[in-house]
C-alpha cells in the first residue's frame, strides 16, 4: 500500500512572502529555505497553525508539517535541527501565537487586518495545492473560517482535499480516511 498523502495548512502571508521572493509554494515544505526569508514569528505561527486542522476541516487529523520540516534539515546541520526542535516547536505552545493565528485568520474581522485587501483580493476562503507526492497544502485566507465554521465551507475544503488524495491513492484507501468519513457526515447534514 502506498503512503497516504498528508496535508498541511498554510497561512496566506506565507504564500504572499514566497510569491514576493519568487519562490514556489512547495518551498514551504523546506525549513532550510524558509528560515532566511521568514521571521521567527512567521515560522512559529505557520507551525502552530497546524493545530487548527480540526477547526478548518472538522477532522482531528495530524498535520505532517512538523516532520516534513524536520526531515528537510540535513544531518550535517545539527545546529539547525537544534534550533528547530528547541526554539520553533516549543514556542508554538505559547498562547500568544494561538491568539495571533486566530486574530489574523479566523476572527470575523481578520480580513481587514494587516492591510490585507480581504475578500476583494481573495474572494475564495482557501486554495488547495498539490505540493509534493506526499503533501498537499491548503492556503487559508482570512475572515472565512470564523467560529462556527459554516458546514458548506467545511464541505468545500474537504472535497477539494479529497480530489487531491484521489490522484495519489486508490478509492478504497481514500474511503478509509477520517477525511472521507467527515465528508459523508457533512453530506448527510444537507
């Protein structure tokens, strides 16, 4: 059986930063390439955003970003590995980073924050990208996944992720995922 494709959540400002630096979105999987172009705050909030998978999809699935970043650090760079495991990962537990994520992405007024053009610039709440054979990314735009998340929005994001999974996995493998089970529950609610 092939390895099941995983997903990560990507905040819109990471996508914007990569565009400005003319780097492809797949760069977000490589900690070594991200570190020079992102602030410490950005690295921590990106990592911490992965704990909001359930808020976005309704599925308590574990994001793969932590291990993807760890695996992207070469063995001959122990200082970088130490920095990642002893600085980035523990700081993600700080409640101020969770509050920042909520304010920048999930608050009803978050699309007005940071000088962001809001729904006029990105009239869709998310975009799903096939980043690698192992990972798909869901870019989250601000002001859409407010609390409570509309069932129609969850259904849309789950459907979009499932479409990517079907490219890499057999239908029976996708059907056995928690994401597919959530999809059926959401459909049953309509």
